[in-house]
């Protein structure tokens, strides 16, 4: 029987217990259909994104279920003392947001290839930033998750999460540690991207594959919330909103 990835010696042996010690008493996880999470091989995990703390929580869920989390993360985080050290040592992948910096940076997709070669999972938030949708439904997606999956020939596993906002709301400045925060996680079956395999990976293919990924995430979230998502996906550009920053509601 194969050894669980999280059971192999790594820096996650330090990071996981420390995070659980800090947050564990405030969280109650309910993980659904975890059998859809691959226990071996490379994959892209594509979650919805509505709280600044949800990467930590999603990482904990993966670690508790046998896989070590690896993210595409803002390059600026790697320059934060202590945090940057742990991010580098745990194999996270820096992504520059500005064109000038990105021109000098190693491609995030090259970093993803290295993780694929080592049969790790790569967590990519298709929305790219916290959703701007007023009701926190998944907004329009960006193409990073689809590109990695198609270029590397690996599956995309959609993940819907709900309840993390009770621990830390969207762009909140405080964490609610003094109450029990119930959180649900629903892993979906691999997104069917077979119609795009073997085709040139152009913008039309990437946009279509990304929309299929977003539809899968949204459907899972509808199941968790017991509600129907809006018929039209929120698009910040169409609403005259900035892509990033805390002033998106202005």
C-alpha cells in the first residue's frame, strides 16, 4: 500500500500541526466526496475563492486527507520574513502580478511542471482573486488552471467550499477565533476536458475549458449552499470594478 504523501517527511510536518494548533479549536470541517481527491499522481485542484484565509484552510484540508498543498501564490508573499521562508521550503510557486516583474520571473507554468514531475498537486484559484460577486458566487475565471491541466495532461479536480467566511470574511481584518466556525468542502469529479485534448492550446480553447471548470465549481457550491447561482457569472470588467484591492464595492 502506498504511503500517503502527507506521511512522508517534509516541512509540512511543522506547518500542518502549527496551523491546526492555532486554528483547530475554531474550525469544524465537513468534507464531502473526498474519494474524488487523487491519492497519487499530479492534479490541479480548482477551488472557489472568497476569503483571504481560505488558501490556508484548503491547504489544511488537503494535508489532513493525505496530500501536501502546493499553490500558485503572489510573489510578494515570498518577500515577507518567515512566511517567505516557509513558502519556498514547502514548494509554493511565485507568480508576479505586474508586467515588468513578470518579464523577469520564472514562468509559473515551469514551476508547475516541476510539481507534475514529482506527482504533486497544484492548487490554482481560477478566479485569480477574491470573488467580486455580491453574494460570493464564483465570478468569471482566468485561464491558469486550464492551461496547466491541458499542457501537462493532468486532471482538474473542482472544489467548492462554504463557511470559511465565518472565520474570516471577505477582506476582513480579523479572524473569529472565539467561536466554532463550521465549514463544508465538496470535492467534485475531474472536469471533463477531453474535447480540448490534442487541440492547439489557443485562447478560445483556454476560455472554453475555463468556463467548464467554473461551471463545475459553481454546481458544487449550489449543492453546498442549497441555492441557485445567478444565471450570469459576475465579471468585474463589465461592472467597472478593479481586478484586485479592497475598494471593489466603491
